[in-house]
């Protein structure tokens, strides 16, 4: 179909713009918050604090995510995207107020939790809506383009935060003024989503209990059952979860190295974000072609092997130069696997339950990363120099590869 023809499709173009606005705001918000908490000279961050931040931001939404998935399969997704983006804007302002007032712990994390949670909800809604604006035989191509461009836009948002913080100052006041700009993304995303006609993004039909409370309560179970009935979906989810666990460990080590050992601070994190963005871009450009050439099984397996080799070979020196190369390769490999997961869910899961499967996907994604970061935080030294954790992260990639291949044996077609 080609990118030009995709962009010529009004529905896809509007959904893409809404995604890009949302993810730009997410990138700016997360980088602004990182600057406020991790690299703020007025605050202190040790491994336990970083792990607590991940847990507070991700785990509570992971509990409600499956129920939100049931709503995506019950309510008009257009209306959900509009209301969710506007609600996120409100909580961005509350987070900004908490940062500006110098608040920490529960007040700050509670507001940030709502922003992050709603962002994941919006992301699930956008993914579940994509098959309604793109022909089924072009889903992989459209998903690769939208997901890759969205991830790059999030990196651009993070870079915007670094630049704004330089202009607006450090400390709590500068961080608050920087993070405030994230509301622009939410408002634009809501406006663009409102341009769709009611019902055009699905769900086409509702095959749930008539009582909303019952349907919502069954969200997690329904999503798990739907995913389990598709071995190829289950297998590629396991591969992605292995990547998230390993990547979570790498992220903790990188944050500590930037702050305490290498002394590069937020600027160093910005360089890593740029190289990671380059990895995402390359993955987006070639994944569709590689899958067509090699098949999904070989593509995912090769990505996990590449990630394991990069983690071990480039992670152990713990130098800025090798960290930058590792950031590119690990992000590239992870994005390849993610694109395969998205395509599997969109192409093999029915529309009537797709939102719940994406919500389950988000839940497992978040919980896996939090658990990995928390376990690593319990043993990592303050300066982040831990060869044992790098070896452990490498082993996770290999375990993920084994689990992926084993689960694929349940599937009659393994490509």
C-alpha cells in the first residue's frame, strides 16, 4: 500500500496525528518528571527511590488496565479517546502543581500515576482502533509506521523537555514549567480524535454480559483466554516480556551510571534517548520487510539473540560510548519484537475482545518491568556498576527465546 497511500487515507491520518500528539506529550512529561525527580539538585535519588517511582507509576494502572480493556470493547472508542486525553490534561496540571510546590512521594506520584495510566489507556485505544481505518492486509505496514513514528515522537518530546529545562531553569520551578508543556499534546490529541464520526473506531459489536460491572470484572480473564487461544500471540508476548525485564534492569543501571558514576546527568540521558530513537526508526523501516522475507519466528528469534549479544558485549564495559551503541541495538531489537506483537494481536484477535488483549498486554508489560527494576534495585550498588546484573539481563533474553520457541510448538503455523 505504501506510506503515501496510508497517509492519503483520512481515518489513518487522523488516528496517526492523535497518536503523535499524545506520544509527544508523554515523552515530554516523562522526561520532565525524570528531570524533576532523578536529576534535580534539590532532590536525591537512590536505587530504591527509582524502583519505588517505577512501582508507583506503573503498578496501580496495571491493576485497573484489564478492566479498562473491557471498556474499550464496550464503549465508543472515539468518545473514550477524547475524554481520556482531556482527563490526562487535568492530571498533568496537578502533577505540575505538585512539582512546583516541591511535593514528593504520595502527592507527586499519585498525580503522575494518573497521567501515566491514562496514557497507557489511550495507547490501547489507538491500537485497538487501527484495524478500523486500515485494510487487514496492510495492518503490519500501518502498525510499523504508526508505532515507529509514535516512538520517535516520544523521543522528540523528551528532547523538547531537555531543551525547555535548559531555557526555563532547573530545580522544582523549572521542572514544573517544563512539564506544563505536556498538556499541549493531550489537548491536540483530544481535538483530532473528536473529528472522527461516532462509532467509526469500533467496537463493531459487543459480545459481553449486559451488566457493565460484570463485563468490566471479566476483562482480565477474557483477554487472557483470547491470547491463550492464539499460540503465536502468547509466544510473541513471552518474547516481549523477556525484553522488558532485561530492558528494565538496563534502564536502572543506566540511570544510576548517568547520575553517580559517569556524571553526565540529564544531558547523557538525552544522548541515550537519541540513539534509542535511531534504533526505533531503523526497526520501523525494516521490520515489515524482514518479516516478509524471514517470517515472524525467525525475525523474533534473531532480535532476541542480537539483544543478548549486545547486552553482554556492550554492557559490561559500562562506558558512555558502549552504552550508546547498546542503547541503539537493544531498542532496535525490542522494537522489532514489539511490532511483531502488535501485528499478531491486531491480525489474529477478534475486534470484540481486542481491547482487552491490548490491556492485558499493557498490564504484563508494566508488571514485568517493575518487578525487574525492583529486584535489581535490591542488589545494585549506588554507582550502577554491576556486571552480575548485566549477565542476568543477558540470560533473560535467552530464557525469552527458549519460551518463545517452546510456545510456538502449540501453533499449527509457526511463521
